[in-house]
C-alpha cells in the first residue's frame, strides 16, 4: 500500500514537472501581457511572440464604474502595436456619474440637452440648423469641442458660416448697391430697403464677416454705407 502511494505521488510530481517544462518550452521566446483590473475578476496572462500583437480581452466589470480602456503607463494602449517586452496593462475606470450637455443653437431650432458619463468624450453630436447659414461646429468659448473629456455641466454653442457668402467677392471690390441692407452689424429688427439715393451708389467692400447675416461691409472713405448680402450688391468689373 505504501509503495502504491509513493508511485502515485511520483506520477503527480512527474506530471507537474512535465507541465512546467512544457510551459517553459511553449512560452520560450514569447512575452507576457498581463491585465490588471483592480477588481476580484481574474484575467489570464497572455503570451505572444516578439513583434506580434495581443488581442484585447472582454471588458471587465466593476460596481459603480464604467470600464473605459486598457492603459500602458497611463496612456491608452493601442492593440495594433507590436509587443516587444513583458507588458502589464491596467484597466482605466470612470466613476458612473453623469453631467449635462446643453446646446445653444443661436437660432429658433432648439436641441434637447443630453446626459453623458462624467469624463467621457462625446461623439456623434447633433447638428445645429440656422437658416441661410452653414453649421461649422460646437464651441466652448472660442475653442471648438473636439475629443475633449467633459467633467462638468457644459453649454456648447453653435458656430456658423454665412452661406450667402459669394466666394468671388473680395475686400476692395468695387460694387453697385442694388438691394436691401442693414444699418447695423447687430441684425435685430434693423433691416430696411436701401433708399433711392443708396440704390445705384457705387461703393467698395470694406470687410467680409462670414458670421453676420449681412456679411458684406460696404462703404467708402467717409464711412460705412451699410451691411449687405450678396444679392444686394453687384461687383463692378
């Protein structure tokens, strides 16, 4: 009976040693890629050949948090990059908190606010619409919102380009006034039809403001005559 027990132990030891030897030979010339989640969830270490790529495991789960990405040394890991050494990847988590994004369209077309994860980057934002204008993008102050993490309630403001701009018109062009204009760059109930004296006047384009409803600033050396759309002036060749 004692001999049988010894034989069984020796067989198990032999199997264990063979497993160690096989693992060593199998992984020889390979690098390990480990995944640290900071949770009780266990991820097996993967082994890849030098200059090969490692595939991403399924996303881990952590109560009260949203998995964002795998990181290497604090930077998002690119799974298309080649493995050149033993690597430890760490899970990056976002606490499951939400912030509100509001949209100021600067027009009568309103967009409902949305809630997003705090610290998230928001893609596929809605497009703002304003008559006679081309939507350029959403801005926070003077900065266009692009690939920026949001941590607080935020108001995004639409910016437009005037679609009435005639790209053939340039500052310094001599023009003939043929239609209505505004007497103010702040177009708020101040638009009127140019009087008979203005219509037919020859003036010069002093400036072009693409964000203004009446983009062409027209006048002469004595001052500004008015603010015009392309349809209200004609370039004199």
